[in-house]
């Protein structure tokens, strides 16, 4: 049996297969409009911090293939510093060297010290260590905000109470780029693998159709097509049903 770390820190520049499901295996999506609403919330809370390569939303769970933005992009984001500023005092002590950068004069209108001109390369050793500890916490907080916001709407729609998503959400670090194509196929084909659709290419709630479209998208479509070599090669690879045995260590299924 494979031993896998389902809860690695999501660090800048890292690729991850993300999975979550409904609490007690309950549905996450009840109506067709719920899928689009989830993607809108995802775009709001996570697209600024993640590059997204593939997704599949199924009635009671979802899969994503994402890459965390580079450290420099996160460092320059006001949302990151607001996250630090709003931490409870007991947690804030873990980042006292880093948060010291926010103190002092030169505040901008939002109440933060003007950090323009500073970059990760300007941090001392203690500040850099704290920054790389804070980044995964910040990304996890964005997922928490997504789940909380979406849950609030679904609970109101369904007249339910309590947690909608299982906690914590699972993810696997994807370290071997040679298997990206197989993992993308696995995610896109999930509806068919679970018997929800006879042909995953016709399933409306995955990234597959976006690869074939020319409409504007937040999905990293050109990069994905580049991994396959061409749009035609991507289509052919999905038609041939790629080998999943080589990515067994990257697959996450309901238990």
C-alpha cells in the first residue's frame, strides 16, 4: 500500500493535485448553477495565488492541478500582509521578524507600510524563514475562505447547517513533470471513471472543453497544450485513454 503525505505545505512554485469532498460524503453541488458559482468563488479567492491547469467538479468531490505562484508575487501582495496583520496574537509571534517590516512610517492609505522596492531577496535569514512558513499558511487560508463562502450559499440554498467540506483538504505534491499529461487526463476523465458520464469529453464541469475553446480563461491553457505538444496531440491523448498506472502515486480517490 502506498504511503502518501496528503497534507504537505503548499509552497511557492510547487505543483499540487488538490482534492476535497463533501463532509460525510454528502454532495457539494446540487444544482447546475452551483458549479459555476464555485468556479467564480475559486477565481476570486485562489486564482490570484494559484495557476490552474486542470479541474473536475463532481457532485460530491473535486480535483485540481495547480501551481502556487512564485514567492515574489506573494510577497508583493497586500492580501498576504493583511493576512499576517490579522493573525491572532498567539500566532503572530511566529512571524515577529517578518511582521516587523510592516511597522514604522511611510504607510499607504490602506494602513500598511509602503513595502514597494522590497523583495524576498532583501529579507534576512530569519525573515526569509518566516516568509516561507507564512506562504503555505496564507494559501491554506485562501482555501478556507473559498470553502466558507461557498458553504454559506449552499447551506442557505439547501436549508442545511454545519460544515459542507471535509477538513483538512487533501493535496499531493507533484514533483515529476513527465507525468503531468497522465494526471491531467485522470482529472478530466474523473466523471467517466466514476460512472457519472458515459464520455468525459461531454461532461460540462471539467477543464477539458476549455482546452479546445478560444474563449478567455484563467486556466493555463497554452501551457497545458504545450505539455502535450499541440492541441491535436492533447485531443488524441485523451481519446486514447492514457495509462493511469504510472500516476497511481498521484491519484486521490474517495475512501
